[in-house]
C-alpha cells in the first residue's frame, strides 16, 4: 500500500487537478493544511472533505518548529486545529512538521497535544517547479524509484512561486498509474499507520 499526501501552505493552484485525478482513479489522499491556508480557502477545505479525503495539521503559519519554544508550538498546532475545525474538518491526530524539521523535544511537544508526527518516505520535489530543474517526468520517476510497501509520498497543492507550475498536480495521474501498474494499492495515512 502507498499513501499519497499533499501539503497545503501556499496557494490552491493545483487542487482542482489533484481532486480530479484522485476522483477519476478512485484514490483517497491525505491533505496536510496550514491554518492560514484553511482560513484563506474554506471552500477548498470543504471540497477536500466532501471528496472523502483525510486531513492533517501542518501548523498555523509554517514556521521552523525547532526554533520555537513549547508555548509557541502549542499556539501553532492549536491555532491550525481550530481553524481547520472551523472550516468543517478535523485534522487530529495527524501532524506534519513544516520543512520536516523536528527533534525529540518538538516531537514530544506535538505528541503532548494529541498528535502523531508523520514525515514521508519520498519527496517528489515537484515544488521546485521547472525553474528549479524539476519536471512532470522527474516527479513520477522519483515516486517510482522510492516505491516500497508503506511508501508515503509528499506532494504539494500550490504552484511554484517563481514559475507558477503545478508539477505534482500535473504528474499525479501518471504517478497513480505507475504505482498501480507495479501492483500497489492506495490508502489514507491514518489507515496506513493504524490510527
């Protein structure tokens, strides 16, 4: 089984293509939202939930958690939780650290707030955009190269700020087809983790 995960912190440019591809292929994904993104895109949160996808917490403003004290960590996690709840979804108990930056102290702080921290096994690097040297083919190749039971794929909803590309969204149909052709199925992150 493979879990497709999508981080949302910038914009929602790739969301229509992502939801369309997941729907067409009958695949459920896990979407990690920042509180700011949820506040700015409440209709998008509703669409993600209505389509049967799982949500997770990605902090309020996407700071580097290892530079924060425990009080600020709690503000970041609870702020995002309240904003996502207000948009009609519950992100608990899944949390993804911004930039994937964490240490024993920050993991313990997040755990104390009722969350399990989830990273990824492969980053598509689609967020780099064409200006950063990535491509649709490179995204699909990275996912396939990392294919293993329990693979957690990190993709992004937004567009690259420099070139406006949405490589993860554009590559998703091919990614799903290649994973399926290799004999794998799909699951949500909470199901994969036994939550």
